[in-house]
């Protein structure tokens, strides 16, 4: 089983995924898109950038589906929803193309053995973190609006929505979610 932490920037998904990883001993993976784009000289607004990101996700989902008993469970920080959301945000693909690609993923059963944990919340100490080339999105609601569109089409049995209040209660609640439902 792969647990994919998704959600808008500054919602706490990386922090919470690290908590779950350390609390339950589940390995955690975070792909370096920004570094890869720079290393491969990919323009983040190009169709090639989307194809690169989509190819990585399709391969991961196919491996997880086909080798489900051989692959140990792990946490993946950002996945297919982020790829499609950022494809739209960066004008790499249209909304209809993103929905068509999501339909393909669903109809090809590539979400077998995948659980998306969608993190909602806004860090009350929000500041532009200067993490990467996509910091501009922290100043906009467009990212959340696109996620909402994609989530409306996402299979509910592969989705858990978690409200992060950025407090100790949220940490305990996500631990409970994993101990009761996902493990």
C-alpha cells in the first residue's frame, strides 16, 4: 500500500507525512521535482515537464498495482493530484486534459493499493518559504480550486480528507486515522 499525502502548498502535508513515517516506521519518499527540472533543463511551463512528471507517477502507480505484495507500504509526498494540478496551474495542460488523464488512471485501476490523504489547512504562521520555483502559488487560491475539481472526480474509497489545524490535536488525529483505518 502506498499512502500519498496531497494538498495545497503550506497545508502541512510534508510535516504530517514525516510524523506518520516516524510514528509507524513507514518509509517516506519525496521526489525532487524542482531539482530534477533544473538538472534536466526542463521549463516548468512546458508540455515536456508535464510528461516527465506524469511518467514518474504512472510508473509508480503501475509498480504499486502490479507488485503490491512485493512492495512494502510507503508514504509518498505529493502524487498524481499534484501533477495534474500543477499541470493546469503552469498551463502545461488544460482542465479537460487533466480530467481525461485522471479518468485514465482511475479506469486503468492504477489506484489499486493506493490511499490518498488529502490535507486541508492553512498554516497560521504562513510565510513564503522560498522552497522552490513554485512559491508564487502560496499567494493564490487557484491551486485549491483545481484540487477541488480533481477531488470531485476522485474515487472516494481511495481518499481520506484530513483537516489540519496545525496543533497537537491534529497530530494525534492523523495518528489515529492511520492506526484505526489505514494500517
